[in-house]
């Protein structure tokens, strides 16, 4: 007869590995401050990470007790998971060559933006007139004349079967764009907040072969108008994304202006239908794609209504970020969870088995989880 013992979790840290057996006894790895490093990496911003070391000796016993208590009450290793991208990322993926004369494909999701989408599409044609261009509009269940206005301005309109969400629309746009075998892919919102005048600057690092994933930074550029509470919220969330990615050069985590190399566009995965902003960045950086930012202009919308409300946004985004960071985590007895799909709320089947360490690819970024067995 075989019985399963309680789980043992191995969590990598800067100086070694923290091993938390099911009995709650913490075994330290290669460094005497592993638990403190773990806590610092989990809860502190990069600016504060160095502070803990000044008090490490004094608070070390407390930290060990806290970690032990957490191990006793944690229902499973997946409860902890990975909270940031690993320090060591995979090498840059191979590029996808574009054929001669390949177009730039620009796409934008639309949900009830009839007042602005036509002007944005028309200006894109004007600003990128010197190169082959395809403009796609993903109509995410609009009930107004958005699709008609986009088509009149020269866009190819792709209709979603219902209002599935911004993340689902961006996923569809990327998939459709890749089908054109582009030299670069450009994404921007259709609400008029992001200027097509910045399109050439956004595409330049990709077309020069210097970056695979470019984000237009409002905070490095010029903000003509942004509501105070949105400015504060964007600043706070950007600090969070900077900490998640370990990139101090990241200055705008929620920008609606992005550019992709063909390889990055083809490899991009968005794990939930509600939004894309943070999880897309984590996905592409976690796969080793080169990141760059370009300063852009921004002005808050004059028409339409944003779908973002703080409470709902955080309830949807925070779990999705954790899911993205642990996309390759293999656990024993893990219940299915809501994930991306043709409609919101499609379940992801539970996984079972032993996990292994690795950072290559979306499904291989894992924290090691060992399930002990005894006869």
C-alpha cells in the first residue's frame, strides 16, 4: 500500500534554495539568509530590497519562525508559486524572417468606439503611407456603428462572436496579424488616447532589429491630460510590474501602445480574456524576447467610456498575473482554475505529477514541487 506524504516545496532564492517540508521545518540552502532573501523578493520593491540586509541578523529568527508557520498552514505548494520572473531568463528566441515586401500590420480592439475609431484608422494610413500596411479592427461585440466606421476608413474588420473582453480581442488581433506574415505588428487602442503620429517611432526598434517587444511609455513622454486618480493608479501598477519583471527601465506597465517583432507576435500568449497589459509583458519577457520603450504622447479620451474600474480590475488582473508567472507549475491535486478561452471562464484542467525546474518557454517556467511517496 502506498501513501502520500505531505509536500516538500523547493523555492529558489538569490543565495540558494529554501526547502519547506510538509512538517513545517525550514531547511536553509546555500546561504544563511535564504529565508530573508525569499521574503524580500516576495514582498519588497527593488528600491527596498537592499534595506533588509541591514537588519538581517536581528530579524533572522523571526523570519524562520514565520516561514515555518506558513509551511504548516499552506494548503499546497501552488499556494506560494512564483511571484516574480526568474533572475535568469531563457536566451532570445530565434527570429522569424519576413518575406520581401512584408507589411506592417496594425490592429486595434474596439468596443463601442464609433466616435473615434474611424479617425484613428485614417491617421494610421496617413502616418504609415510610405510602407505596406494592413489595418485590422477587432470588433469586440460593439452595439454601435464602430465596425462600419472602421471599414469606411479602410480597416479590415474582424468580428468577435460577443463581447469577450480586451484580452481576448488582443489575442485575436495578434493571431490574425501573424497570418499576414508581417515585418512588424503594431497595437494601439482605438479610443484616441494614443496618437498614430507616434507609430513610426514605435515600430523603429523592431524594424531595426533592436527589440522584439516595444512599449510606448506615457510617463517617459508627454501626458497632455490624465485624470489624477488614473495617474496614481498607473504609477502604482507600473511599480508593481517593474518589481514583477525585475526591470528598473520599465516605466509604463499599462500602456495601450505596443509593437512586436514577427517572432514575439507569434509567441505571445494572453492567459485571461479580461485584459492583457501585465500578463503579456510577463509572458514575452519570460520567454527571453528583447524589451524596449519609446516615449509617446497621451491624452485622456474625449468620447466613450473606459471599461476599467479599480476593484474589478484588481480582482481580475492580480490572479491572472500569478497564473502567468506559474504557467509551467506542475502540482499534485490542483483544482482547475478559470483561464483564457473562446469565452471568459473556460476551465483549465487540473495537472498532476512531479514538477521540474526550468525557465524555457511559457509552460516550463516552474517552481520545483516534490511530492514524496512512501511504501
